[in-house]
């Protein structure tokens, strides 16, 4: 492709028109596209006041399960940045450079971390003279057209009573899978995902990059429990949104205390560097929904800055929960008697005989028995439906933690049998069968076609040689360089054509 070359004032007029058309084209395309996610004002992801304002550091969910295709290993998935709008350019979604993204493992039940896998990220920009995330179609992670890239390091910290015993560099400068800008920018995103899966020493694997948000639920529950009208449930509020995922697969023997004590506790945190250069914990997540609907407003930020061995301070929130009382007030379903020691057993200790370690200290961790083999036919309600490989024994991507948790909170284990749920029973996208298992992220160019266009419309074909990666050199210093981008859209092409027609007429008038 070659850049447009013209002379004099006419060239500058074209430059102005084309730049304006590209910008306006993106706006027009956004205006006519029906975006499924819609506006969202509350989320189980935005669980505390302070962290809701800093999404790069906001840990949305943690999953831990024995790998379905490799049963001698455990896979941990931790997600950050809630409600990633797929078309949210030109600045797409990156991990923070001033953060430590940590995966903690407690292998003896004392509520203290014994292992930490620490992920830290760096951002690289090839061409600072363009607003584009990519300056052309991207075919690989090292494609020169991928303008904004990230890499990451992994350190393994071994601790004893929260003092670091050793620190080992596990990986260095691993590429991150980019945000899925769209079909014109990334025609084969699955190929990019595959390239971002990296093998580590000791038969381990890692992945970092964008993914479809695997959590499925109807978040309108916060409108005073569906406004007292359960006929309104059933819409997956997170459908169409993406997250940034970190996935780690490690052999079971590397993380558990022994084959005789195979239960591990898992949670994740984010540490952010403050003005003094020290890292402070700003987000924490293990079991789903605890800080969202168990802790009251006064404790939410405190919980995010705390550690599992300090969880005794939040015990009353579990034994005397607010949610059952709210359900009783709205739907007249009697709340179980307090104190709710059944909730302590399930959510803070683990189920005895299944995933409760000996001499356990009650703490908010996702507890997984690594000796339980994966189920051939997983059941969405996990342990409640006789599937011991599922939630609350760890958490699989397919586990319906909303329905399971709601039924337990309403007394399922106390004899109050119920089938409560939000009528969202599975994710809108199928999960992958191999590591990292999370579904591919929704494309930024998804949605219905603009009016008057067909599926064969291609911005690059329409503009032909007018497109060239921004920053390319040319013989004329005034040459206009335009990069192909899905953001331009078919509407942008139409405006460019109109602008060129106007310019030609203007030149004809000048000739007279």
C-alpha cells in the first residue's frame, strides 16, 4: 500500500476531510450499532467504593479447579477490569504497570499464604505519533502493526509466617494477548490467543490477556432484589463484556502440602504502588460474592486491604447476614435462624470431609481438594447436586455460583430445600476445552451491520492504496498517512467519498 500524494492546498484539504471522516465514521458507526451490554451502574465486580473507581486494579473473580484435561494439575484463573466494552478504543485495556497481581496459595489451612505467584507488567509502544492501538491488521503477537503491547514477568515467592523465604524468577518478558479490537484489526484472534499460552518449567503453563467475562448472572438483583418481581430475572448482565485474565496451570504436587493433605486455599490480590514507592494492597478476592453481598458498606474497603488471617473481624457479617433478611422482607421467605454457622462451614472453612483442611482457621479463601478428579459431566450446582468436583470445592468456569450460594444462604443445608436462582444458568459463550479454558473475548466490531452495508464491506478494500500504517516514511513530508482501523467503519468510508466529491467540485469551480 502507498500513501496518498497530492500537492498544495488541495492536499491539505483532503487531509482534513479524511481525518474528520475517519473520526466521524467511528462515531456514526457506534451510533447505529446496537451494543448488547448497555449501561451498568452496579456489579458484583465493583464490590467496594474505592476499588470501583480504579478498574485496572479491581479483581473481579477467581476460579480454581483441577484441570479437566490434565487431572494431575490445578488451573487458577483470576480476572481484572470489570465491564470492558469491546469497542472501548482508542485506548484499549491493559494491566497496570504500577501493580503487583498476586495469586496466593495456603496449603495447610492456617489462613496464611505459603506461595505467591506474582505477575508484573510492562507496556511497550512502537509508534507514539499515532492514536491507534494497532496500525494495520495484526497476524501475530510480534506483528509490527500491533502498536501497543505488554509483557510480563512471574516471580514465585515462598513464605513462612508471611516472611519471604525465597524468590524465584519463573518467567520473563512473556507477551500478553491484546484486546480484541475487531475483525479488520485482528482477523484471526484465536491464533493470537494460542500464541499467548506459554509453557513454564516444571510442566506449568501461563496466560495473560483479554477474555470473555466468564461470570454469568443477572445483576439487576441490586434493584432491591429485582424490584420484588421474579418474572424479570433471566438476563445475563455481563453478556458481551470482556475482562483481563491471568491463568496459571501448575502440577498439584507443586502447590499442595502433601498427597495426604491435598486441600489448598486460593485467593488473589492487587498491590498498587503509592506516592512513596511502597506497594499497598487495594483489592482482594477469593470466594465469590463475600465482599459484594455479605460485608456491609463500612467494611468493604477494609476487607480489600486485609488478609485472610485477619478475617475474624468480619465473622459477624457471615453469622448474621443481611441478605436473607432482605429476601424475607421482599418475598416473605422466612430467613433461617441465626447464628448461621452453616455459612461459616461452607464459605470460611470448607465442607468437612471434602475440602476442609485439618486444623483449619476460618478465612475467606477458595478451597480446593486437588485429589478430587474432574467430573465427566459437570453439574452447574456443584456439590449441592452431588458433583463434588464443583463449587464450593474450588470454582469451575461453568459453576453457577449465584444459584448455589443463594440456595445455601436461604437454608438449603439446614433443611429448607429451595430452588432459588436468577434464571441465568450458563455463560453466553462456550468455554474452551484446553488451557486457559476461558472463552475468546468479544470483538470490538461485533454487532449488526450499519444500514446500507453488506457483510463483504471492507474499509481497506474501499480505500485501497489510501491506507498505510501510521508513521511510515514517504518522499513528501506533507504526505498524509492513514492507518486501517475497524473504528472507521462503513460510515467513515461514505463520508470520505462525499468529501472527495466535494473537493473535486471545488477544483472544477476554481478552474472557471
